[in-house]
């Protein structure tokens, strides 16, 4: 499905970026990408708010307990009387909502809609989750660990860019880091 939608996007845009017309003095939409309230970029504020809301939901609500139960053992969750399909729909809907928020921030940040923007981000997301200690087998993981994994990956990307490392080598370095994280995860189990 992902490749299908990417292909449709490339056909629709003819592979060209779509300019939004935003500048540094942009209105509210552009502010999402380039604003700096209190000297901190708006995307960082949004990440903090989303993180705190997700942390609260996962640790202090029934839905959060159900999500952890579903990740740990779907059959046991179903047998305990929890509507597993409803929880899955809620989780996937939340994922879609957050993906659209990320897309809005990216378009506002770039001041254009690039048909190839975000290519490879899905692997970065998986890498951040694994680096944060979440098991690929399911049932283990914390949102704080995922945030730490994302920060590690962000520092790694930024550091490699600052060192002038070629993007081709950066992919290799990230792949090695992901493989090491997966190996460590497998050793734990």
C-alpha cells in the first residue's frame, strides 16, 4: 500500500514539488514548521505536547492498559473480554492522526510539498523504537524509551551531517546501528 500511494503521488505531481507559497513571515500554517516561540522550534513544542499526552494516555487510562495488554498477548486480551478490534481501530486511527500531524509539520517546515519527502522515515521510526528498547516481538516497550531512541537517532543523523559524512555512508551507519539494536533485543529474549 505504501508503494502504491507513493507511486500515485509521483504520478499526480509529476515528480515535482508543490510550492505552498509560505515564507519566513508565514501565517499560522508556516509557523508550525518555522516558528520559534521562546526560542524553541515549534515542532519541538508539538513533539513535547504529543509525548506528554501519549505518556499520560498509556500510563493513566484504561485505553493505555488495553494497548499494552494487546501488545503483550492478543489472545489473552481477547479472552479477558476486551474488544481487541475496537482497540486496534483506535490505535491505528491515532497513528493516522499523528502521521498527518507530522506531514503538516514537514510541509510547513519545507514550505513545499515534496513527493519524495519522508522517504525512509518509516525505517527511522522503527529504528527509534528498537533503539528505545521496544521488543520487535511485542509486549515490551515504553514511550520514554522510544523518545530516547528518537533522540539518539536524531543526534546520530545530525552528527554525521556536521561531520560531512556522505548520505550513502549515513545509510550504512544507521543500518549497522539498527542491526545492533535488533541483535541486542534478540539476545535479551
